[in-house]
């Protein structure tokens, strides 16, 4: 089995920045896409950003120009740099991993709170 451990969440002021990290461990063979989703209170979980194994990123329109997703394949880690944060970015952020034809794996979630 694969485990995802997330870190980097916390409280930040509007306009501030945070960087989330998600490290995969366990039955790692060949990771395909990795990504980040978020779920705000009372809202459905939504895609934030994904990145392919060769480094091609895709972003939700709401975060384009503010967030940057990256990955370090040697460390089996995906990052999410979040800049110009807004209160509406407040959510629990979940890491996601795809590997071959196995089911998706999810992290435990890390809370990001944007507030003054």
C-alpha cells in the first residue's frame, strides 16, 4: 500500500504564501499523476492542480497565476506553492496520487486557513 503524508498547512494572512508538501511512501513503483484537491466547508471537493510524471502541470482556473505545483520524482514528493492567498482559498487540502492501474491514493488532508 501507498501512504501520503502532507505537511505545510496552517494560518496565513490574505496575500500571503504557503507551501504544501506531500511525500509518498510504501509500495512505490512508478507514480503517474500527482495532484492537490481541496474541500471548503459546505463545498464539494475540487481539483486544485495536477502534475504529470514528466512535469506537465494543470491548474484550476481559480488558482492559475497564484499556485505552482511541482514534483521531485526522486523523493516521491509533490509540492504546492500557494501565493497571493485569498480567504476563499481556505480549505482542507488533499494530496492525490495515481500509480499504474491501481486505485487513487489520498492523503489525510492539511488545513489551510487564510484570514487576517
